[in-house]
């Protein structure tokens, strides 16, 4: 009989395998048999962990959103509202480069044609990170470090710009070492913030 630790490891292997297949073949190309084979377990064993393909896909997305949120939360350690916003941008870089599978699935390849099958708790998970960024921007506007504007639209601008940056690398339209990539990301973010801050610093 499997121990709880082994069962947890197996579930992680299944999720990792599901991510790989989803990225290469999309939702339609993903099957429980393919995932089981890639995870190194029998086709029947996978059903001990996930009822069906929809449940597995749902869990992949939920884990992705939860992981993204876990990367953003440490930004709350910043001393000021602007510090917290800047830290959130840094944490976005860490998420995109350290959790690249989840990044691609959540921001680049999510199949919205089957979103109606994974509503409910997933919708709540999906909006946590968006609300987090809106709150960081709103705090900056309230303390005067950012120009007064629509917090939701400014948060969307920041997320869309950062996401577009990473999309260039995922699509291989840009290729750099991670060190160079990070330097370019920091400069891009600073240029954007220079237009949003009330006082621009060098």
C-alpha cells in the first residue's frame, strides 16, 4: 500500500505530466492514458487520484494559479506601497522563469473553449493574483507614489507588459541568458514606471 508521501509524489508526477502534454498537445490532445504513461503509472492507477480528464485539467489550472499567488505574496514584505509593487514585479519574473510550465499554461496557452467546464473555485483562484496587483497599484495611488488613475487599468497595463515580455522569450522571438533577460526586464519595468510615478527617480 502506498504511503501518503508516495501518494503526494505520485500526484505531483501526474500534474507535471499533465502540464507537459497540455503544452505540447493542448486540452484536446490530453488523455488520462497519455498522462499516466508519462507519469510512469498504470492507466487505472491515475483514477485513484483524479476522477477524469476534466478533474485533472481543473487541478492543473488551480495549482498554477495557487503557485503564482504563492510567488506574489512575499511582496507584501515591502516597507512602502511602492516597494510592494516593485517586489511584485520581481516575483512575477521569478514565477515566469522558475515555474515556466505553469506560466505558459496560465498566460499563453490556456484553452478558453473549455472554461465553462472548470468554473466555480477555479474562477476565484484565477482572480486572486489580479486583485493582488490591483490592490498594490491602488495603495500606491493612495499614498501619492503613483499618479491617480484607474487602478484596474494600470494593473492590467503592468501585467500585460510583463506578460508580453516573457511571451517574446517563450515564442523564441528573443533569446538571452537569464542574466541578460533579467536586466532587460528591469529596464522595461523602470521605463513603464517612470510614466506612472508622481516623482521619477534615476
